[in-house]
């Protein structure tokens, strides 16, 4: 069994990430999911969450992923989302403003 699987993260604006990972942890409308190489085929709807990537060398990276679609095959994981951001690229002021707008809509 292979210890890695190809991952593609796509947004409408760019190919956000392409590379090999040993594990992906994210959240769908059905709950959290961990995906390892040779995972059975799966399609799910993603919710906004922190998605975690693990690599063969034991390192990990986290990123924000918004709503979208997750497609898993034996050879590849595709995450197609409205937006994706590495933590160091998040604009805190913009995020706070978006949070306030969302809270206003809820109220």
C-alpha cells in the first residue's frame, strides 16, 4: 500500500495546492473525515473548516477551506472550494468584517 496520495485543492481563482500527502482531515456536511491512501471512493459536500494535511516526513500543515466538494478516488483527492487560505495569508480585518456581516444576517 502506498504511503501517499496526490492532493489537488482548487478554487475558482487558482490551483491552490498540488502535491502528495499521507493524510487529509477535513469536515463535510456529514461530519469529520480522515482520508488515507487507498481510501474508498467518496464524494462529499465540504463545510467551512480548518483542513489538515499530513506528509510522509511527519510534518503537518493546516489551512482554511470554505464550502465546496470533496472527491476521493484510489489515486487522488480533489478539494474544490470557493476559497482556501493558509493561516499566514488570512487578513484578520477582512475576516472580522465578514464575521460581523454574517452575525447581522443571522440576527
